[in-house]
C-alpha cells in the first residue's frame, strides 16, 4: 500500500497543477540569487562552473552537478549549500540567507522549479547513474519490430511522431555487415549468393556466419581496440623509464576466443599470468617523464577512466578540472592503484604540493580493502572495482562505444563523456543489462545490434555539426576506415602488404637464425604508410576512441596524387591480369642482432651476375638514422684474384656514408642501397661480413637491421620471400575488359555497372572493344575511379 506521505505528495502535485505554483522565479527567486550569489555565480564569473544568472543557468548546474533537483529541495545542492547542510555554507564569506529567503527557494524547488507559476515543472538535469538496472521492455508498437532493441527504438520513434520506417535493401545491408564484422567487402560471389537467398531470416543467418569466423572478426576489430588501448604495429617507442610493450598477440587471441569483456578488462588492469598484456599499464612514455601528469601511473589512471568509464581525467591530472567535478586528488587517487608506491605526492601544474593521495576509486562507494597494499594487491583491487557488478558505468560505456562504432553516433553522443544524456536511457540500460546477463559476450552484443531493425534502417547523412537536441532516425553514413580502405584494395586486386614475422630467438652457440618468410597480411598487421595515415590511422600516442569522419585536404591530395596508392593500384592491376612477374630472390638475407659485434660473414656465388645490389633495411630501430652499418672486408673474387668492394665506384650510392681511409669497411646509412656494375669481369664469388659500427649500442638506438644481396634488381617492397597464402582468396585472372568491369563494380560497389558506366569503363580500360584484354594502366585507372566514388568510400 502506498504511504500516507506518498498520497499527500500526489495530491499536492495535482493541486499545484490545477491552481498554479505559489512562487514566481523572476519576481521572487531571481532577486535573491542576484543579491546574494552573483558575486561568485554570475554568467561572467562562474565559480565552480556554476552560473545562477538565468533560469536556464540555474537548471544547468555546474561542475558538481545539478544545483536544483525539481520537486526535491532537500536533495538540491542550492539549498544544502544555503543552509550549511553541505559545507562550505554559501554565500562564501558573507552573511547566510534569511530564513524567509531559504523558504522561498525551498518552495520554488518543491513546486517543480518552474519558469513561471503556470509553467510545467522543470525537467531534472540528467545525471548518469552508477548502478545498472535493466528496464522493462515496452510493448510492441509495430508488428515487425518485436526484438527488445526494436521495441525501445520503435517507442522512441513513435513518440517523435515518426511513421514506421522500412529497412535498407539487402545489398546495402550485406556490405554494411561485412565491413562492420570482418572489415572486408563481400566478394561478388558471396554477395550474389546472399541476394539470391530466399530465406526470410537470411540477415540473421549472415550475421551469425560472419561472427562465426573468429579470425576475420578479430583482424577487423583489433584496429578498434588498438586505437583505444594505444597499441600500434610497426612503431617502436622508447622511454628512459618504461618502453611500451606490444599487446598485439594477447589482443588478437582474446578477440579470436571472444574473451568475456569483464575478464578482458581484468587482465589489462591486473596482468599476472604469462602472456597477459602487461604493456597496457605502461602507457606511452617515449620521451621519459615529461611532467608529473604523464608518468606511467597517471597515464594508466587517465586511460582506464576514459576507456572503461567514459570519464576524462586529463585536466585534473594537472589541477582541479575547469569543466567537470573531478579534482586533482581524484586523478592521483586512481593512479595510486597503478604506481610502484601507493602513497603519491600531488603535483599541481608540475609544482609539488604538501598533499598526498592514497589509492581510491572515482566512486568511493565501490572502494574495497587493499590487503597488504602491495602493487600486486592494488592491481588486483583495481581490476575488481572496475568489473564490480555495481559499476554500471563499465558496461554502459562499452555498449555505447559499440553502438557508436556500428551506427556512427552513440546513444550518448560523446563515447568518452558518459555523463552526457542518452537519447534513450532505457535502450542504453537494457543493452548494458543484456550484455552483463549474457556473460559480457562482445559477439552477442554485436549480433544484438546488427540484427536489430534500428541498425538495418537506411543511413542518414550527418549535416555539419550535430545539433544539441539530437533525434535518432537511423545509422549515420560512415566513412571506410583506413584499414578497410586498404584491405578493400587487397581484396579486389589480390595485392596485399607484407608482414615479416620476427626471427626465432638467437642462441649463444649458433649463428642468428634465418627469419621465416613474410606473410601477405591485412593492414592492421603492418606499419602505417602515407596513404593510411592520410585516411585516418592514428599514431596511437594517445587514446583514440573515434576517428575524424570528415574528409581532409591531406586525404584528398594523397588519394589524387599519392605515390603509395598509384603504385599499389598499378601492381594490383598487373596481378589481376596475370602480368606481375615473380619477385627476385636475394642471394643472402641476414637480420643483424641488436647487440653490437657478432659480425656475420657471407660467401656468395655471384656467377653470371651483371650487377650487384647491396641493401641495408631498418626493421624497427628507434633512431635508424643514427645507426652506423658497414660492409666489412667485402671483396669480389675473379680470375685475377680478390677485388676489394671499396675500390669499386657504385652506380647507385644512395645511403653511402663513407669508405674508410684504408679502403675498408664501406660504411652506409640506414637504410641504404648500393649498386655495382660487375658484368664482364668474371667475378664468381662475393664475400665479407656485415655489422654495426656504433661504439655503444644504447637503448635509444635499439638497432634492428637486415642486410640483403641481389644480382637482379629487387622489388623494394618484397625483399624477403613471401608465403603464397593471402587473407582473401585471389580471383581468377582477368582475360577480357567485360570480366574486369564486372569484377571491379561488383566488388567495389556491390552492384553491376549501368550502361553509361560500362561505356565509360571501356574507355578507361584503354581497350577498343569489350572482348579485348585491358591494359594494366587502364585497369589501374578504372580501379582508381571506383575508389574515388563516395559509393565506395562511404558505408550507407
């Protein structure tokens, strides 16, 4: 039964609605605020981020949250400060408000904090809850919107006066789903099979099949997590304090096995087992301790708060935040879980303070005893707190990130600011609750979103800056990521980048082992190049939760004039036509040990060679330009005996540093390419040794080199042997212009060419008629034209 007090409140609210409120904001409340509060809380001087200058300002509140909670004066910070119930009492340093003035404030708030006595009660300022309660699923509004997600969205749309929208077509959905799950375009054969499938549940079946391929799923989503977790490929960061360690092997394995997200977070925060991702907590500190706000422990606090809780601690790592409620001590308390010492001295703007912070969570109600207080105990406590079932922010933040990734905008607009108001709090909480109920299963969450009618609606173009009052109408049009763009080139042409696996570890009693062959790999696995940097692949020196959706001038220049794309498409066209010759094989290939010394010797048969190419490539040195490599005691053996290499003048001496006064060794830069004319001289062997001449191999060099010898001009992109397997099976060799047009259009755009497009394509292929075989340059031009189309670059 309802209490008497509850009945009185209900009756009182009804009476207020019928008769109007007693208190008028403009005539009674505003004068009190102007007289007593404006010295600190005007629109010009917003102490604590709070202005009381206007009605809207009062409801907006400040960095400590809402100043007024309509309908509850007792819970309102404005009244608590005015009465001294919460210290310090306000006005600060001035006489307290009179009892009558406090009474006016109380009554106005209890009546609903209305703009005028006859206005509707004010809407309470949104405050993100900490705990998670799964809301009831609303009744179905439309017949075909029966899944829980769809019922929430249908109720929202109907409330906005929107008629039932129809889903996007099958081809649009398939392309969207392939890119979102695998990061790859559907092949023409796969797309046609899906389009011809008559089963009514074929979309659900496609989602299940895509998510069932663990490898392709993991190789797509690893880029998303690399961005978030500051983990990059092909980049070597050095720090005097703690070098960043790659977590790629663990991350890829975790995605392939669909590690539950609570365990995923726990291992990142408390890496205790062999193979756990201990590199995450180190952060990126490649210039050493630049300032107190960037030491590894403080970076760990900033990263974990942003990634897992949607809280920005960057400002209050130097000083109390000017934009949020978080204080300097809050950042240091969280950093205490990740520092070598639990008691941290505070530094305000890099100036030491006579204050210290003990380990503590941002939400004190989740704190727990630390046991011994050792670093291991603190890591264990942090992992337990972040994954505590009472911590609803953790699953809400992840769910919002996934919705943002898959639909172009989060349920909360900024995925790094989870105190923002969701356009549907109920949908966010239901998805988060369902995620938890299903064991923090990431694939289940993605499937729930992808099989919803909301995800399958036609995409909506974003028009400039998003309005403050957002209304959901469907997924937004998105751009291909840099990785998706690059992998699309590989899929269509069969021309992939090469990843070189590391060589097995050397043993003291054996020469350095030969490295394994390279692997044709997807873009995530190799270092970025000018094209992918222009397309938005970040350096990952900080947390990147989103990428810029807008095209840039640099991107346009790289797509139109960039050497990387031009060369790639021409090689791809030659491969599609079966005109790409085998790559020259090096006669000698040796990785140089990191340590100084141990000069590997070589003795190579060069009989019949007319030219000699000597290459030194960098494979991950921190400062390759400082590494001093050399070809030592190098000589060519012929009928007349030995000829020192230093006595020959190279045709191409790119990278030649110097020849020593005595003629040996030949010193080179890193990288370098020396070419010598040896034809007609009868040379049969080339022998010598290679090494690093730096007197001290310091950790800021960390030299990693690879030496090659060729007697045929090498392909600088394919210096090492490559295994034949590709991430996507190569298509058949193209024999006619018609076959080329069909393959390019169906693969790149997911449709056939129109008659007008086919006629233009024939002209681009530089062929007189469709039965003719296209030229490589013409096919490269057609590929380029397809990739400049918004229809290719955008996900609709």
